[in-house]
C-alpha cells in the first residue's frame, strides 16, 4: 500500500483542531484491562495452528534435533485426531513448576528437557490428548474421511466432558527417537476417551490407516467392520495409555532419574479439571473443530 502525502494545509487544519478529551478509566476497574476481555473462541487458535516452514527438507537442526516421522510426499497429507487444551495462566504456573523440578533432576550430560508450554518466541501453546497416530491421507481421501468421521462422531452423541490428572510418566514415540514427559489422566465419566478412541480408530481403519493403542482389525478376515448404525463395541479400557505431553527430550532419562521425579508433588495438578467440548482433526495445515 502506498504512503499518502498530506498537504501543508491538511497538516495545519489538524493542528488547529481542538484536542479531544480522553475519559479516564474508573478507579474501581482492574489494573489489567486484558483480564476483562472475553476469551478468544476456540476456532481462532486453529487459524494459527501450524508453524512457519523454513525448509522443504527434513533438517533436525531447525527444530531442536527432532526428525520428521512422516516424510513429505506430494499428495500425502499428515493427519492427526486429538483433543486440545489451552491451559490458563494459573494452570501454566503449575505445569511450569513441575517441568522446572523435573529438569533439575534430569542430569544427563547432553540431554535437555524442552517445554511444550511456550514457543521459542514465548507464545503460549496448546496441549493435547492424541486420539490417533500421526497418519497419512491422500488428497482424494481428505473429504471422504471427514464426512465419515463427522457422521460417526455425531451418531454416537458424546457430550462435553472433563478429565483429571492421575500421575506423571515418561513415554516414547513409536520410533523411540523422542521421549515425552506426560500427564497420565483418569478415566472420565461416560468413558468418553475410550469411546472417542474407538471412533477414531474405526474411521481411520476404513482408509487403511493403523489404529492408536488398540489393534482393532479382524485378524481372520483382515478387514474392519463398518462403524455406521451401531454403538461402539467394548474394546477394553485404554485409559492408562491416554496422556498429555508437557515436555520432551531426545534422550531417555535413567531409571534413577525417573525415580527421583516421582517425588514431585502433584496435588495441585490433580485438583485441575480439564474440560473438552470439541475434537480436532488436523489434515495438513487445515484444522477442523468438531463440537461434541
């Protein structure tokens, strides 16, 4: 956009205009005006869910030594189903305290505990509970999958629910190239996590994608039953598998370090109630929010 050149007469007229009175805020208002603003809608965060790409090739030096799990292939779309949690300021303080304590106990020479709470620029980041592996859909499969998944989710009528934290733990990715410091969660009312996992696994299975946690394929026929028109069958309780990652490392902590971290007090953490009222499906850089 070009700059506008103002004439001298316009500048003079602006100087001659009487100053406007600025109304001072009431003394009774909070010192922090931002605290009075309503929260941003959940869909706002979806607009900025992807980081800026700085290389078309896998370059671990650009992101803390992490390696791309799914190689970039034209026509392939990395896909992830998950529940998203944006911790409040108070919740971030609790989580940050736990990470700092764990980092102090993590004494490996070349290891570093990297927080998931903030970006490199200090921007608050969302946390999540995964309901799928990192899988890949072809371009022509994206919309059919969303139609199938959305219909299955609405058909089972899962309402918003809350989860609480049970314990701290360490888990690795499937390739054992990264280790994650995680919050294990308790089984929520209505067994919603297991039900959502079942829907996600069955929906992705129809597109020949592997399940998360549960091997749902029929070992005899090699097929997976349709999910339409019936409620999720009992597939076992995978609550002990669900977790929220809060930090990561390229090195696995030793048994002694893990034992030391068990002494961290998490009573304030256990008192938190994390509410989920929608489910997220990220395909490529596009994030869809599906209300429960």
